[in-house]
């Protein structure tokens, strides 16, 4: 047990601050590019429709993007100011959350691309914005489980921090789902 706790205590990131920040920026930009491309693909196909797509579009409004950038600056400055355990938990966790967000956007984009290009789908479905938000919440809960188990098995604070932050992200998407469900139908 002492070796396990020692491994946790000496968790670190292999990247210096500038490289971690650059990696975050690349993931952030690529994620938003995929979101925009996914929206265009969503409009081109008629198989899957979202009942209130405007609610989903607000999730990447300029205001939200600025808030994400400010939050990221806070994470990098705070973790480097306090150092020690904050760097792997916050910086590493934040990078994992952004990597998971990118992976989810890539999966969505590739799925929509396959739907628009292949004739293997018949019929159509309209989903609510609340269900779309729940799907993202469930995705982040699954990724959180993966990170938490990996963090426990590998005794690394970045994975544990990423898992906790992904649970928080999932809860945020559930909150949006409840808000979307409570909104009056248009």
C-alpha cells in the first residue's frame, strides 16, 4: 500500500506548462471545428433531427467559448501557482476532459458523415434537445468511469482528476437536459 500511495504522491505530467497549454489549445480548436462541421452535416441529412436545435447551438456560443478559455486560463495559472498535486490533478485532468470532448465530437462527426454518405439507414427520428444533452452526459460519465478506474489501477492523479472533472461535465450536461425538458415546447 505504501508503494501505491508513493506512486500517487509522485504523479506528474510529462509536459511543461507551455506544451500542456498548447496541447489544450489544439484540442480546443479542433473540437470546435468538428462541432461546426458536425452541425453542417446535421443540416444536410434528414434521418436524425433535433427538436430544438437552437438550444444545442447555444452550447458553443461566443459567450460559452470565452468562458471556456477563461476557465482554462484559471486552471493553468492556479495549478502552476500552487504546484505539487494541483498540476497533475487539474492540468492533467483538464487535458483529459478536453481530449474526451474532442473524441466525442470526432465520434459524432464520423457518425453523421456515415449517415449522410451511406444508404444503410431507412426512416427518420426526431430527438429532443434534452435527450441530446443526456447522451453527452452519459458519454462523459462513461469516460469518467474509465479515467477513475485507470487512475486507481495506475495510481495517477491526472486520471483521477480527469475522472472527477468529467463527472462534473456530465452533471453539467444533465442540468442542461433538465432545463431543456422544462422549457416550453415551441
